[in-house]
């Protein structure tokens, strides 16, 4: 289903490309999608996330965060292996095993106390390691900011997600919905920065691309970043 969605978006964008902007050639289309997403967020998703933060005790909220973070270590492990980062993959596997047992199914995070580093890897970063360029920036309906490379990686990320293997569809979709709610709640503290931006769309786009670049390079950005710009991630 996600692959069909990606192909549909690609077809729609073919007629929307604007010349001269290699980072965001579909800006006109992307801005409309952003406006749609923002309206849905303000009307439904943000109020629910605020309600979740308001009624959920901090220890419970931390436990839910830890639970989904623990499941995410499976994808981190696979992607670190695919990127030939053996040390990182070993840490990911160790974290999952320890937190799933001593951490009571991932509700607690004893692995961090033991010095096992937490990673944040996905198949988009793996593709980047393999030499695949990010491609144009995309704003996806409901899903938010992405790039062509990151959008194409979604089916693989879903394949590496343990929740996707639940046979009970209602349980699977419920867990995925709760995970999205938790992620949205984590972004509430950035809301003021977004609303204070002169151009919300550009702020979100630039922040996303800079964050993706930081993750692809594991924080070790190229030396030329101090003197110029990277046309793959920003307008030069």
C-alpha cells in the first residue's frame, strides 16, 4: 500500500515541478499539502497530543516512550548492520535484549545506565550510506516532511517494524496510532518556534533537511559545511 502511495505522489509531482530549485522543486504542491496537514494538526492531532501530555503522569509517559524506543532498536540494529556499523549494531541488539528483559518489556531503560548507546537509524539513512542521493524535498499528506529517498524507504522501515507483524489488525493500528501520538506530543515544545517563524513552511523544510543531513553523517558533517552549502540539502 505504501509503495502505491509513493508512486501516486510521484505521478502528481511530475506536473508540479518548478525549474531552478533543486532542493524543493515541488514547492507549490508541497505548500498546499503543508497547509492541509497543518489544518488537520491544529483541529485534531495537536489537541489530542496536548490532552495526552496533560492527563498522563510523567512516569507513565516515560514508560510509553521507552516501550516504543525499545521496539525501534530492532530497526536500528538492522540498519546499522546494513551500513556496516558493527559496533552500533551490537549496541542496538544489546539494548533490545536487556530492556526487553530487565526493563520489563521495554518500559524501563537499564541499557542506557549500562552505557549502551541509543541510535536513531532508518532505511533512508542506509540508502544514503549506499550512495543514494536525497532527491527533492516532499511534503506528504498526513505523514509530513520527507524527501524522495526517505519516502521510498518507508516500505523497508515498515518491514523492520515489529508492530507490523501483529496479526490482530486493530492492535497493530492502535499501537501505531499511539506511537504517532507520542511523537506528536514530543514536538509540542517546538510549537512556539514554528509559530514565531516568518515562514512556517520554510522553517519546517529547512529544519527537516538539516536534521536528516546531521543523521546521515552521524553528526560528523563535511568540512565544507563551514564554508559553503550542500546543494543536495539546501538552496545554494
